[in-house]
C-alpha cells in the first residue's frame, strides 16, 4: 500500500525539481545573454561615454546602421543602452502580435469551417475531435450554457485566458 504512494511522491518531487531547474536554466541563460550584450556594447563604445554614435553602431552590423534613426528615441544622434533595449522589446512585441493575429485568423477560418449548419455557432457534434482543447474546455467556453460556442464566447474565453497568463507572468516576475 505504501509502495505506490512513495513512488507517486517521488515522481511528483522529481517533476517539481525539474520545473525549478528549467526556471533556473532560463534565468542563467538570460543572465549570460545580458552579460554578452553588455560586453558587445562596451566593445563598440570606443570613447567609453555609454552611448553609441553612428560610427560606433557599425560594430553591431548593417541592421543597426539602417535602423539607427528609428532606435534613437530622443533624436540626439547617439544610442543609449535603454534605447537599444526598448527597440528590441518593441520588435519582439511586434513579432508576438503578428503571431497572435495569424493564429486568430486561422482560428476564425476553423470556426467557419466547423460551423456546418451556418448558424454562427459550433455545437459539440460539429466540433467533434477537430479541436481537442476547445472540446476539452467546451463547458467553460460556452458561457451561456446553450450547448454551442459562438465566436463572441470564444473571443471572451481567449481574452480571459490571456489575462490569466499575464497575471501569472506578473506574479512570477514580480
């Protein structure tokens, strides 16, 4: 009787340890990346003033030179670390936004394709096993409990999940 209980406890404990290791690895990689970025900036900053002018920015490559004016937020002709970091963050958000838009368009197409009777909603029968996650969370997505998922209900569920993920991320980071 105790053997299965002990085995289960060991498996759970190893899973938690693995999850903690993954978080620690991510933090270690982030710290390593930041150290490399600082070293590259320091190497490019020939006059050691904490800023990169157009000539010094050439050390980062053609992309940095082409986008110099866009990255130079305060328009002083020099790039500070914060301006480069803000530009990188902005670029990453743009990529994320594009992926999300593409995914939502794909889901809208799926939604229309699964709506066999054309009533603007998907029943359990129409959904079948085409979208396992939607099927798994059907009762949660179907807010008015009418047995069908409307596009508005799906959108509201997506927004709720996004808000929950943001809250979890904020809790982890802060």
